[in-house]
């Protein structure tokens, strides 16, 4: 089932960062949320709609088999994905610059046989927090270039809320407990800053195993209201792999790997190079065990890995292509982590 999630109020999503009362006064937030947040919200909405919270997280929980299989931002109702990390942002040219694969010159600490190089002058920056349309990502996976991209700041408005901790028994303010909480409003003025051009932001998610959804549900850290509706459009782009045995894996969602940043593949393949934005700290709270989940580091969405098959046969190429649109994360696959797409080098 494909659904669209539209917030009816501001949203807040916490990050895996500890805080200490009386010392940390600035809260940290993120957007978009991890796909695990969406899966939890869909499960909770179904359990509430059917008055079945007594079976939650038990053997009889019908939502336990829900799994996130597709995940994208809907910017002005069009699916968007993070700009691949093998592209850089040329600030002077106001454009994306692709990195090309070249042999390693051994002049750096890079240990892979190839390195990524950008033929551009001027100041280059990471393209993180910029998004491209599904069609543009599909062209990228077919070996073509990416044209237009958009910063997330054009589609969301960041707001702050200042509060103070209250003593529950006395209803008085506690000294030294002033804090700032970050909020996200999923709508913003367009690039032209015209009041007539308001950009909208929502989420498109595919949930396997779900057979019905509630129209309204609580969503985010402060239980704000969001609207669920069925989504009839396509979310994922199509994939491709070349006959030369070279391919790249693009992460549409963060992925947790046992070996750190590097995924394990079902067929022997040599890592040629990689472009990784960094890592996200992923944790959460286990409602069944009533304790925090282990904190793990995940390669960020948009990261790209270049490979070459050791045995280049039609069987191995088809096996790699079968990974397209599936999760390659070593942990929490049902939560939508590690959704990857296969493309040409």
C-alpha cells in the first residue's frame, strides 16, 4: 500500500543526541524523519483505529509484519530523493557538478583502486540537503547527468519554540531549565519568495502488509496531527546495470552495516570507490522492552558505492539488479533502512 502523509501542523523529530537537563538549552531536530518513524506511526494508527493496543508487540500483533519498501519526499506532490553524494554543489555557478571515476593516483590516503574527481573550478560544497526529482534520479541511474536540484530549505520553514520545564507538583518554573525546541513547518515560500508560490512538502511511503489506514493520526515528537491518504503515483525509479560488470548502489534511505559504511553483497564484487555523506545516529525506544534501543551509526541517504563484479556473468548481473528497490541494511530492514537503487557507472 502506498500512502501520502501530510502534516496539518508543525512537526518535530529528535535526533540520536543525548542532552543533559540544565546544561543543554538548544534542542536538535531533523527532517525528513527516518522511515522507522513512519512505520511506527502507521502501526500505531491501525492499532488505535481498531482498538487493538492490547495486542501490540505480541505474537498476535497484525502490524508486526508491516515493512517500509519505498520512501521519498513529496515536494509539490512530486517524489524527490537526496542528491547522490558523487555530485558536488558549485556555489559560484549555482549548479551541480558530477564526479567522475578515475584511477587512484596514490597521492592520498584513499585505499580503493579508483577515486572520484570533480572537474570544476571555484568553491565546491557538499550537495547534502538538496533533492532531485524521481525522473532525474532515474536518468542518473541510467548513466546520464542530473540537471536541476532544489534545497530542502525552499520547501520547509524552520521555527523555534522556547519553553521552560515546570515542576509537576507545584506548577512552577524550574530554575535553569529554559530550552529551545526546533520545529519544522512543511511549507515554505518558493525560490522567488512570492506569496503566491508556496511550496508544499509531504511524504510518500510504501508499506507492505498494510491493508487499511486511518485518515488522521498523531505524528512526530509532540503528537501533532497528520493526514494519511492513499498515494496512486510511482515512487521508485527504475534501475540498470552495464554488461561490463560495473555498477553503483545508491542509498535512498540510511543503512546500518556490520562493517561500518560498507554493504555486504550477495555476489563477490570489488569496491572501486564510494561517496558517503557521513553517518546518522539511529536509536529509538523499545516500547516492548521499555528501554532505549542500541544506538547504531548508519550511512546517510544519498551515499553511492561503485563496484565491479569479480565474475561478470548474466546470472551475477541479474542478481545485483535484483537488489534494486530492496533493503541492503544489516539491521532493521522492515523499518525501511537501506533501500537501494542500482545504476550504471
